[in-house]
């Protein structure tokens, strides 16, 4: 069975982003073996001078290297992360830094970096409280994930989002979430 790596960067139990992600993950579960990493309180450290020095000396915690190998071997990646401070939660960035490992998720030929991941498609699921749409210059989560795709060698990026939720009525929120789930299920057909 093909493998899907699901990165859950939602931070609240009542997360609107998770409400969109759950039915999509359930749908994909019929075709993929899913490994889920829940980042809330996962405890990944920020990559600083000590970790960089360790990496330069070939020291990477086994559990991080093993997880990065599983991530690099995944056929598909799904990321669920709400829109925070014009991007996504810091926990996602910290996780990515810990998985961005030389000769595992990316390599180099001394002239340029290249990706080592086999993932053919990435699905980024997000909700935004503000009226900011995918592609808006104020929205920096999608461009970052697209750039990461270049570094890691990830395939086609699909985005499912619901916007302006903080300024919508409860009925409008439910409609927007339902529409996002519908769009996501359409993407899942060929994902």
C-alpha cells in the first residue's frame, strides 16, 4: 500500500482546520497507509547553534533521522495548519527544520541543492480568520510550502482553504467549511 505522511499542525481541539482535514484523511485512508505526526506539544526543538554543530559532526537524533526517512519515502504528504501571523504556526516551521536533513530530504552537488523526497503530491489544508486568499501577497504559508517543495523535491501542491472565518456568522462558517471539505474530497479522488 502507498504511504501518506500527515502533518497535523492544528493547535486547538476545536480546530476549524482539523474539521476540514479529518474527512479528507478518512477518505485517503482507504488508499494509503497513513502516518500522522501531531505537532501540538510534540516538543521538536528550534534548530540553533548546538543542533547545527551536531549536524556538522554527523550527529542527528535517530528518531528524527528515522522520521525524516519515512517522510522522504512517502508517496503523498498532507499538511493541516491554520493561518497564524500571516503564515502558519511556528511548530510547523520547527518540524520542517528538524526534517530538513542533508542526504535524507535533500542533497547537494556542490553547485545546487536538490530534493530527495519521492512525494508526488502535497495537500495543504488551512483556514484563515481574515479575508486573505491563497495567492494574496499577505498569505505566506503557501509560498513557503511551495519553496520547501523545491528544496525537498516534492510534487504538485494543492491547497484547500476556508477564509474570513473570524468575520463570518456561524452559518457562514459552516457553509465555508463544508465547501472546503467538498473541494478537498474532489482533490482526493486523484490524489
